[in-house]
C-alpha cells in the first residue's frame, strides 16, 4: 500500500445527492455513500451527527426556501432525512426542473398526517384506523362515542418518537391533551385506538424507473411511542407477511414513490393489517438491514433517488434484532460504556456522536443470530450496558 | 427526526487513533470508526482515498519523523495502513511513552521482508520457503543449484502488489531482475519457488490485553502478484484450516502483536503450510469480512489497537467472495459503470474514490451467497462490468 495522491473522477460520473437533514440518518447515509463513492451534501447545522462523520454540510434549514434552493443548485437530486420542510418551496424547485425525490406531493403525506390518513383511507384495499379532525373537546367526545374510549389524539405535523401523540383514556385526559396541543399551536386529529396483536414495519424502495424492492417485514416494539426494538423475522403469521409485502408494493406504486418509504403497521385481531404511519425516508425500523440483509436501507435510499438499480433485500442472517440506545435519566453518556457493550458477542454498535441527554436516541445495537429470541436478548444486553450507569 | 444540533462528548470517552496512511484501508477504517464514533486522524496527502470520505487528515509522510511526532502528540495511539515508515522515529516515540500498535519492533517485520523471513525461520513450528540474501548473480545461482529453478527474487523493502518480486526461470532472467533491482537501489533476497496447491490467507487480531481472535482462513487468487479474488470458505482441507488458525494464534502471541495482522500462506503438497508474507495491518484478503463475518477487519483493527474487546469472527454467510476492481488498460474509470455493476444481484460495491489508472486497485466487490462458486461468479461479474469498457 503506497500512499498515492489521488483526485476524484469527473463530476459526471459522481452525482451529488442533497439531503435535507444532517442527523443520524444522514450520518449512516454518508457511510453508505462512501462505499459507492457518491457525493452527498447535507442541509443542517454544524455539530449535527452527520457532520461528525465528515459528511459535507450546507448550513441551513429545510424550512428556509433560500437554503433549499441553494441545495438544489449544488446537487443533482434532493432527498430527505426528516419532514421539517417548506413544501411550497420544494414544489417551486420541482416546477423549475429540480429532481426532488420523493416529490413534494408525496412528501406532503409525511408532513401532514391528517392528509396522509385521508389519502390512505381513499385508496382501495388499504385500511387505516378510524380518524377525524378535531378542534374541540365536543368533537372528540362525539368521535369517542362512536368508536369507544380510549382514543388517540395526534398533531397533524411535527410529531415524532411519541411527541405529538396522546393516548386518552377518557374525556378528562382528552381535555388536558387538547389544551396541551392547542397551547403548542398544533392542529389536531383523533384516531380510534387499535387493540394490537403486534406492530410491524415494512420498508420499500421504488426508483423513478419503476423498479420496486420490499424488505422483509419486521416486528417493532415501542415504549412511550418511541421505537425501542425491532426483530426479524417477527412473530408474524406467513399470510400477514405476504399481505404486508403486497401492501408495500401497492403503496409504492400508487403513490409514485421515488426513494425509500417505511410503513408502520398495526396487526389487529383476525390478521387485519392497518397502516399506522408512513415515513418517506430511511427509518429506525430499518437499521437492522445494514447487517442482516443484502442491502442497507441507506444504500438503497441513495440507489433509489439516483435511479440506480436497487439492491437485493434478502436476509443474510437467520434472525436479527435491533435495540435503540437512549440517553439514560442521569444524563450520562452511553459512549463512555462502549467497552462493556463490545463484550457482548456479536453486538454491532452504532453510536451517532450526539451529545447525551435523557431520553434522546444516541445509537443502536444490531445482533444477527440463529433465532430472533437470541438476537434480541444479545442486542438488549448490549444496549442495556450502554445505557446503564453503575 | 428533528435536526437538533449536537456536540461531541468529552474527549476522554472518545480516544483518537492516529493512522499512518490515508489510502483505501484508512478510508474503510474511517467508515468503521463512524459506527463506533471513534476519532481518527490519518497521516497522508490531500486527495487520498480517506480524505474523500471525510476522514480528518494530518498532511505528511510516515517517513518524516516530525510528522510522526505530531501524529503521536495529537492521538492516543498510533497505527498503520502501510509500511512506508521511519521505524527509528517510531521507536523513539515509543521510548517516550507513545502507544505504537503494532510496536516498531513488530512493524519492522513488514518493513524488512528479509528480517521477517529470518524471524519466522527461527520460530518453532513455522515453515517458510528456503531463502537467502543475495548481492550477486553468483550467490543467486548457488542458491538455485541447491533449491532448483525457478527462484523468486524479492526486494527487502518497499514491494507490494507484485512490485519488487521477480519470478526467475533461469540465470538469464535472474540477471535481468537483479540489474533492475540494483538500478532501483534495492537490497534483494532470493527464495525457493513453491509448487502451490493453493494460496491462503488468515487474519488475526490481538489486543494489548492478550485477547486473540482469528478469522476463518480464506483462499486467495493472485494475478501478476496482485490479489484478485478471495473466497470463503476456500477449497481448503479441514486439517489445513485448523493448522492455519493455530498458526495465526501462535504467531500473534509469539510476536506480541497489538493490532491486526494478515498472514499470507502457501499450501504445498502433503498439506504443508508455509508462511508467504505477513502484513501488520488490515489487508486486501480481509475485505470480504465486512459483509460476510461478524466484525469487519477495519472495526477489529480499531478495537485491537484501542484495547477494546475484540469482535466475533464467525461467518454470517455460508459463502462469500471478493474480487478487486482494477483500472482497465484504456484508463477509463470503473465508477462510470457503477450502474451496470449494481444490476448484479447481491453485489456489494466498494469504490475508493481514487483517480483511474490502468492496473491500479480502485475498488472491490463482495458477494455473499449459498456456495463459494456462486459468490465468486457474481462478484466476478460485477467487477468485470466495472472494468469493462465497451
């Protein structure tokens, strides 16, 4: 190995992807971009997770039209790691020929969850929980009389990881939640609470050429609305798996998806699948594919938005599990306990380089194993060691 | 996903590894460092492969004592991606307390291959091909009379990928090779040419605490002295595999290795294993472990030099193959044919971001599959598509 200076090849062979956001999803996207030698430019703030990994940064916000325009000018295609964007500005960029993938119209589904619900409810063969926009407690109580308590109150925009979602057992709880929401200036809607058999997620990529690849569905476990564990294969009956894969195909095609989409699903009694939520980007429920499947979601996302051939989604491992690493209540930094976590055999640790704060997602651990139980137990052990402060 | 500004944690929990070199091995080391959120500082030139991936760079050469001193001052531990170093300077840094892993004494084995041969020959239970230093054609001819033609003439230092190695069928060829070597100012030694059944390689990591992990041996295929393909599992009889693993353990322990070492082996008739060459760093023959085994060699290297627990080396895939992507004779850039290569199912493409030049290693492709033949055939197909200029 001689250290030979080298320079990059002609720009025409290295398209640049502009990614709105510079958090951990962009950071892992950058790792994938390095392998294929693709150029990335992240729109975000200095010090965010992707910048610590050396990803090139354009300082700015996805809500600032000028920043989006500059990103579009400097890149061949725009894509997203979050939904905090100015959709009108994106639509204007599209109108003047910029490649925005997914399109502003599709991304709108992730920006406005009531719009998402309405769109999905209008599609043939797609089930969603009953829902209704609500502005007053009386409207909410009317909904609850029809569908029963508890109900779920949700913010149309801006919620994630359990924020902007209130499970309301009765009118008292609903009243408090509505006040909280209105005080924060949020528009709200209400949903029927589903009696869950399990929660599932399925990732699908579609390229502008129309190629579609669906990942094997995974089972997800939430705590306080935040994804904590993901297991593959989950305890999902085979017909439900087939149904989830077919649904992902159908949604990707009917929406004209360009890029990657995560579909969170509720499994209710009678093997009934309802769409909980769409994310128009790489997603926490897909992290385990980096080690467990033929193509990481981060590489797949880049391939899809660049209209490159999609990668295979076949599982490489018999079973895999991912557990998030969340900042512990004492505010201590899980990174300081890396050594203990690495003692867990097979633990693939990912730390995002974010400053520690209680309740903040700071990393994840994936384990591939012979059985889902074994994978989950080892991944949990490693995540526990990172979170535990003795 | 909200873009939240974050800053890195206290320096004490993020040790910084100084790596001498900034080529593709450092680039892939940087990808591994991102996952564990470790700090890296590469010593090399702007534009080298690692810098294109955003790895922090200290401009300078491993042969410059001042550069090595600055690297040691700015890092917690020094390690290497190549052997073009000033060993005396490294020994002086060690003497004043710097952590150099592997140590200058062990790294000397990679810097001076005659010293390596002598050291290995003196070890119990290690076989190497017969060898002798040669300064004149008469000395070489005397060696050939004893061991037979052909013989292999080698440069003590500076050779790699087939450079500094001459296969000599007779005295005429040896004379020409010696002149070439002496004209280049090289010190030479001669070796017996081994009648090969196969070539193997085995990777071993040892941490300063004494933990040792050996990767499954792989079969390697060279063309013109450059590694072209690696297959796991190779066509290696089980007793030979056990012998190779035991040998790797023994060498790592007897040498007091700190870090990662690749051992290239000759398999001769009668299941006889001879050590061809040691590399005291990550190695081309270990690239496939990134996708095919429990821990990539790049992460293992970082874990070893930081004295973190070593990762498992269990294969994840039934079979895997890696094929190098080499610049084609017409000088065209394989990156311009990425799209065609990504159509090969399961091809994991790695491009190093180096400028294309005929014969230069520019990337590699790994494929995991059910059988070694299937993996090799697909990896070859993808590499061929990258190299082929229609």
